[in-house]
C-alpha cells in the first residue's frame, strides 16, 4: 500500500493477517512497528492493541516505509511476517503567503497624457 500524508496531519493504521485462502489468521505475540526514516515519520504503537499504530509526520517532506513485523509461527519457532506501507509526506494546506520582487526596477515608458 502507498499513502500520501500532509505534513500537518497524522493517521492511525491497523495491520491484519490472512492465511493463503484469504481467511483471517492469528499471529504469535505482538506486532512490532518501525519507520525507515524517523525524520519524516514517527510511529506510536497503540498500547492496548499492537496491531494499531499512529503515524506522525515530523516536519520533513519525503518518503518513508512503515513496517509491521509479526511472528506467523504459532508454535515455539519464529517465522517473521513483514508487512510494509510506503508513505509520502507532502506539504500541508497553505496558511500564509509572501510577495517578492522578481526583477530589477525598470524605467517607466513614456505615454500620452489624456486630453481635456
């Protein structure tokens, strides 16, 4: 999945798992969350449900990959299952503007004066 997020907003995501036939499937233990670039997006896993995570832009525009890692082996072994989401943080809604001079001063061309 890919998602574009304005820098002045946050989102809450949830990972879910299925088996090879598309049926809901269980994992062993908690989901671990990470961001490939913490200067773009920070993650805040939900303390009550590890399948839920808040993603909070950090003020820098760019891309980060959000990763949820789980153990698919319901027994004593560990079989990592990695789920990713590509995130692009873009500028937020405009809230102010500036006017800049973009050329050197120019002479005023002569023009005809109005007749009375």
